[in-house]
C-alpha cells in the first residue's frame, strides 16, 4: 500500500533541512579566522565582521602623542605622560591593539600589504577586495584534497 505524506509534514522537513544547512554554512564561515593586514596607504573593502589591522596605527598614535611637544625633553615627557593619563584605559587598549597587530603580522610572516589571511594558513597578497580574496581562498581550499 502506498504511503502518503501531508504537505505540512513535507514543509516541516524542508524547513528543518534548510535550517540545518544554514547552521552548517554559518558555522563554516564563523570557523574561518579572517585577518586583513594593511595601512592607511592601502585601503581595503572588507565586510563589517572581518578584522582589519592597520600596521601603521601605532605610528599614528605615537604621532598624536608627539604633536606639538616642546624642545625640552623633561617638559615633553611630562606632556606625553599627561596625554597618556588623559586617554585612560581606552588609550592604553588602542595602543596595545595597534602593537598586537604588528606582532601578529610578524608572527604570520606577512611580507606585503594588503594581506588577507584565513585560518593563519592561507594568504592572498595585494587584493584590496577582501570578499574577492576570500572567494579565491575558498576556491583553492575546495580544489585541494
């Protein structure tokens, strides 16, 4: 005797399968650790959820601190200390993040910018379009066993 399934049951299975697929794709995208290394002279187009590290950020912060300092080293040091104190925890975090980006680039062996790195394993150099670089990496990963 043939088995009949209602439209409601089929629709329920379809939605369940679609939800599982969405979760699997979402997990894959979230699992990929994407970092973009660049500087102010090499702007990139990156999705909002991608971390962009400007390797010249520390130099820019240092230039802010040094701006308009007097020639007297003792006065200059006092002004820099005051500027750092005025910046508080936000300033300290900004400076630490800037230097951590440089350390990360060095640890990964980044040699050119812009550099788009996925999972600390794959890198595309010279492409300012992060989405295109990610597509290149994804195509390479699919083609490799």
